[in-house]
C-alpha cells in the first residue's frame, strides 16, 4: 500500500534555532498502524516519517527539553491526531521548551540492596490516561526519567516478587 509522510522541523522554543538529533515518534492509534515509528532530526532540525495510512499522535523530545506532542501540548490525551492517507504529506512542527528530570534509586527493604530491572512509570499527576514515561532501573537500582515538562508527576515502581510502590509527593 502507498505510504504517506509526516514531516517537519524541531526547534527550540524561539521557533528558529534547530535541534539536531531530536527524537520524533509517530504512535499509531488506528487499526493496522504500527504502534511506534521513530526517527531523528538532522542538523537542521528536519525529520520525515513514512507511514501506512491511518491515524497517529506525533511527539518530539531531545536531551534537556520537555517532550511535546503535536500541536504544542505535553499530555498525550490532548495531542492533535494526524490522519495519513496514501501518498499524502502532513507537516508537524515542534518548538521545544526546556525540560527537567526525575531520578532515584529503588532498594530492597534493607535500604541497601538495589533492585535491578524494576519497571518505573512516570505520568503527569492530573492525567490518568497519559502515555507517561517508562524506564527500568540499572544494576545499582538507579533510574532517570528526563524530557519532563514543568509540573507534578506520579511515579510507580514495580518489580517481580515485590509490592508495587507509588510515590505521589
């Protein structure tokens, strides 16, 4: 089947300074679309994604910048859905703001022994249906979730054989 294209530019919040090496991802939300199609921007901040026909949410992020969904929103449930048709071309530009991070360590109840490969899920406090951010703990029990917009977040940690931990403050 014919492929459509979502293309655009990723800039700093000033709208003119390109961000090279930014990650841009199309998330398929209709039947028959790939769940995740990633690409990176070139030195001029340009990107292009060839995709099968369907509906997508598109997001961009880069180190030091907050992840953003098209069209200029941070929660995934507020993203503008882009419809791709065969041989079509859709433009989705991004202007990224500075971002922050949440970091920590997960230990066994002794407070010393790290838990390796615990699953960490971070999502904005006010958005229960948000895609959020996922990562796993390193061998020393540490984790970092970056590309966060300013705001409050909920963090959940899970590991096989342990109780689920939720940290809300």
